[in-house]
């Protein structure tokens, strides 16, 4: 209940606070469909702050749930959505567009990514996901699947470095800006499609609560309980890959949220039972993403910080704590 109230508080905090000072009454009127003193205020609230806040809420929950499922599957406290190379696949797709599009890769204003960026990112992430699903069906060990994912990530990163070495300075700059991450890449017209995709992925994740609980006890025990390890692994990779690809395509490679949130949820509710941990992780992912989005806004019109400049400030200390703690238990 407390986490849900925190989500609600941060949701409205993101609507009322921004680089442009807007009276609280004008924000409320905009949300209620009433006229405001300045039409630009309504436009900022409804076309910028509202979709950005909804995106942060959904993306944070998706990445957090992905992190929880991967940490449970691989029994590794440092597993996250980016460890399987999905994010790097999206990065490679964008890098390809940047080099060969003749300038079609662009960021309009600072508010939305060009459609070609979204398509390229999702396509690149999907290709890596298909590769991982293929190897997952051929390999029995989860550890080997994890290692293959890391190797694919290295290959994609190498391809990005090669492409950037041939790109122009302007294209490199644009790519770097995209790589900093942002929750402002989803317009109000795109929100229904983005929301539908995220909610569908989260719904399928809920159906895996029982297999995830069995995996906590080890693969042999899970098998004795009737869990089909290979099929469960494929489902987990498919869901996490889809959600990661969708978030990365629209928001760029968002770091740390998928890695740290499951640990925050564990510390808060003091249980590994997925029946309680998965919903707590989902809500906590929204909290962390909304908090990070809130912290990216510099008041009084001075600008906006990159999202990936804020997430490590929260994530890095937690990762250090997890590394020190994991020597004793996980």
C-alpha cells in the first residue's frame, strides 16, 4: 500500500514540476479539460509532461520485472535486461540507421525520436532476442545461456564501435544523445500502443509466478515439481526480450533500473516469494523511474539532465551493496 501511494505521489509530482513554471491550478485545469490562462501551459502538461510521466511509470515497471525474472532464472543477483544483449541489439539497429540513412536519424526538438529510430531499435533488439531463443532451445544450462548472451552483447558493441568510426561527427553526436536515455520519446498518440505492449508483457509475467518460485529452489527441484525448464526459460526470455526491446526502442538504453529494483523490493518486503515480490518489484520499478525522471528536470528553464546521468546515482550504491552481500547469501 505504501509503495502504491509513493507511485501516486511521484506521478503527480512529475506533472506539477518541470523546467517551465506552471501554477498548480493550471495543471489541474489542463488535466480536467478546462481552459487555462495560457494555452501553452495546457500543451506542456498534456503533450509533454503527461505522456512522459506515463512512459516512466510503465517503462520502470517493465524493466524491473524483467530484472527480477532474469535474476531468478539465472540465480545471479547482477543479472539484468541488458545482460542478454537485447539493449545492445537495439543500439546496433540505431547505429546502422545513423550510418546508412543519410541523415534520417534525428531527434525532433528533444521531445521525440524519429520513427526510424524506434523501428531500428526494436528490429535490432528483436533479432538478438530471436538468436537468444534459438540458443536457449539448444543449450540445457542457464549459465551457458547467460554466457552466450554476454558474448552477443560484446559482438553488438563491437559492431557499434566500427559503425561509429565511419559515421560523421553529427551522427555520432545524435547517437550519443539517444544513448543517454529519455522518457520523453513517446508522444501522446503513441501512448496507447506503448501501454498496450507493456501491459501485455507484464500480464504474461504474472502467469510465470509459480514456475519462478520453483526455480528459486533449483532446477532439479523445479523439474521434480513438474516445471519444464526449457519451456519456462524460453517464455522468460521471450517476455523479458519483448519488454526490453519495447522500452529501449522508445526510451533508449535505460540503465540500472532493471538491475537494482528487484533488490530494493526484496529489502522492503523481506521475502523471495514471487507472489508478493513480483507485484512489489513492478510498483517499485515505477517509483524509481518516476523519481529518476523527476530528478532529470532542472528548474527555472536551465535544461534537462540525461536520464542515464541520474540512474547510476541511485543504482551504483545498491549494486555495490548487493556485491558485498552476495558473498553471504542470495
